[in-house]
């Protein structure tokens, strides 16, 4: 990464090189955004499979919430890391801890949304 930065500094001597450098940065940001969106979609699809499982019908909100919190560990981690990478690319001057907190809130929000959907669509108990 440092080599790239030093190379970019040397190339910035000409205006044509500056334009090329900006375009490469845009490509990095677009790639990071694409991976973050893919991670989000994969995580949501996995949560949807968890939601649709037959064994969930008799569960309480709390039990389903615990089940969702432990479900899809690899998809959850991929989403978290991809979102963290995207945020770091988009906002390099913001502390990495703030980006991690944002990524964790996104994961928690997805879990909360699936639990809310579960509760709203659960038939009333007799």
C-alpha cells in the first residue's frame, strides 16, 4: 500500500496522471461498495432462510431472536468486513472504531428487522 502511495505521489506531477489516479480511486470505492452490497444481500438471504424454517413457528420472539443472532455466522462476518472496508474507503479520515461500530449496527439492524417481521407475521396464540 505504501508503494502505491509513493508511486501515486510521483505520478501526480502531471495533470494527466492526476486524472488517472482519481479514476483508480473511484474504481476502488465502487468495488468496495459492490462487495458491501453483496455481503448485505447474502446476509439477508441467509436470514430469510432462517425465518422460513419450519421449526420457528412455535418459537417466542426471544427464542427466535437468539436463533437469528447465532445464525449465518460466515455471511454476517463477510457483511461486517465488506461494509467496514467500504466505509474505510469512503471516509478514510474517520476513526476505524467508528466504522466498526457502524458495521456492527448494520448487522444488528438486519437481525432486528427479521425478528420484527417474524413477530408481525406470527399467528396469534390460542
